[in-house]
C-alpha cells in the first residue's frame, strides 16, 4: 500500500508539472539525437577458428584430444602480448590515430607500441561457447574493412606463432638427439669391442649362442643352481632365526622385569591357561573358606595344599616354556650359521668357475643395452627429420572475417528509448522537487500568517 501511494503521489506531481516532464523528455531525446549525429559508428568483424591439437614431439604418433581447458587456454593466448605485437607491427596500428591516439605526444616508439597494444587488446574479444572446439575472435573498429583485417590478422599471427614455436621445438629436439646419438654411437662401439675382446682372451662361448630360456643361461654350473635353491632355504632360515631370537629377547626382557609368566608363549599355552583357571577357582574357594574359618581349619588346609600344588605346576610349566624358547633360539641360530657356512662354500665354488662367464655376460648385456638405446634414438632422429617440415598449428582458421555491412553501435532506437526514459525520470524528479518547494513556501506563508 505504501508503494502504491508513493507511486500515485509521484504521478500526481508529474501531472501537476506536466510541462517540466515533457520538456525533460524532449531535451533528453534531443541530446540522444545529437549523440547519434556526433558519434562515429562502430563495426565488429568476427573470425572463427577451430582448435585441433597436433603433436610436436618426434616420438609421439598422435596428439591428445582437445579439452575444454585447452580451448579456454587458447582463448587467453589469442590476446597475449606476442600476438598483439605481431598485429600492431604488421598493420602498423601504432601510426593509426584510432589505436595510437592515447599515446603521449612525442612518446618513444616503445611507449606508442605499448599504448597501441593496450588499445588493441581492449577492442578484441575472444570467446568460446563452452560446447564446441571453435573460438570466435571479434575485432571492433570505426572502419568495417579495418575490423575484418584486424580479426583475420590476429588469427593468422597466432597460427603462425604457434607453427614457429612447434618448428623450433622440433629443431631443438633434433639437435639434442643428434648430440646424444653421436655419444651413444661411440659408447656402443666401445662396449661391443670390450665384450668381444674379453671373450677372445678368456676363450668363452658367446652368450648369444645360449638360449635365454635355457637352464644354462641362468645357472651355468651346478654350484650356481645349488645357490639358487639354497638361497630360498637360507632366507627361510634367516626368517626363522629372527623370529626365534625376537621371542627369546622378549622373554628375557619380561623375566628381567619380573613378568616372565606374561610372555606371549606363556599366555598362549593351553596348559597354563587350564592351570590358571584351576588356580582362580581354588583361590576363590580359599577366600570363601577363610571368610568363615581360620587358616588352620581342616576344611581350609586341603584347599591351600591343592592351590600350592597348582601354583608349583604353573611355575614348572612356565619354566619349561622358557627353556623351549631358548632352545628354539639356539637351534635356529645354529641352523642359520650352518646354512651360512654352506652358502659361503657354494659362493667360493661358483666364483671359481663363473667369474669369467659372469664378466662376459655383463659386458655383452651392457653392449646390447647400448645398442638398443642407440637404435631407439636413431629412430627418433629419423622421425624428427621427417616431421621438421610437417608441423601443423593447433588452430585452424575455418571462417575468415569479412567487412560487416551493419554497424554494431550505437543503435538509434535503443539510444532514443534510453534517452526518453532517462528524460522521463529526470522530469518526474524535477516535478517532485518543484512541488515540494512550492509546498514548503505555502507552509512558510501559513506559519507566518498564523504567527502574526
């Protein structure tokens, strides 16, 4: 209700001062017409590009597909400084008053170029609809042909910069590969010569004549095969020894603290558990009897005797468990030491008859590894040479900009409607102020008259 009353009051003030409202609307429309007559029209031209990633690595067969993040990054890069500098230089926009007009008089070429670049960036708009891989580059200018030239030059400059960057990357990669390839060639030749020379001096059979899936390839002598089998057993002996020693150490620590009856072996013993249950029952029975009788009562003595016997049995069983743990630790240690001595014996045997063969195997494998690496680098070098002149940019210009026929602004109808609306608001406000001022004058006169 309050808003309706305020609106009705405002309309009433407007009717009362209708000529003020009409004058304000007419004045605003005239200002809008003057703006339309004085303002120069602006034109927008749009070039459409397609994001199509291409691989620039010699060892990459295909590039990763375009993603929304990649498209958004391309939109940002389109207005980067290298692209804008290329456009300014190619179209000589630093000499165009429309773009270089904000540069200070007598400014240096660098300052003019920076001011022109900033003005150009403000008149460029790169956009993506978020659903496709196309990017629209829109340029705004007072000249329709210039707007089209700017939009197309931005797209072409960006495409050329991308292609040049990819070519430089391939050239750098090829140069690095060439240096590494020369080093690998020398290393491969030296490794193969060293392996063959050692084989001739030792009189060994070449490793290449022994199938890799044969038993002699992994274990050339009986000693080697025994070591393979014994290694598994020796590892098991070491594990059992470590477990037995850990149990024995834990037991000794518990005994030192006076908690020898609380070790894990004792607690897990069924015999001790049964005896402790009997002890608990007898202790409860003893407590019940002592609550009613004296300690020397005939009913109490048999229970105390049986309880003492159970406790002695528990101590005896705990001592037996402790001896068993110590015995297991000693036996596992002896077994491990025996296995260790046998492994040492086998190692001595194998070192005598496999030293030369092992050295030859090592040399031949090193030579083979270097040969494989050299061949892979050579293949990469070949692919880099083939791709050096076939680099494609990630962006394709699919729809070049054309000079627009219609202006993008200012729109006469929109300007006049907005001017009329603002004039109406201003007229109503002036009418309201005029009415309020008149009411204040009337109130002042009535006050003076009443006072007189």
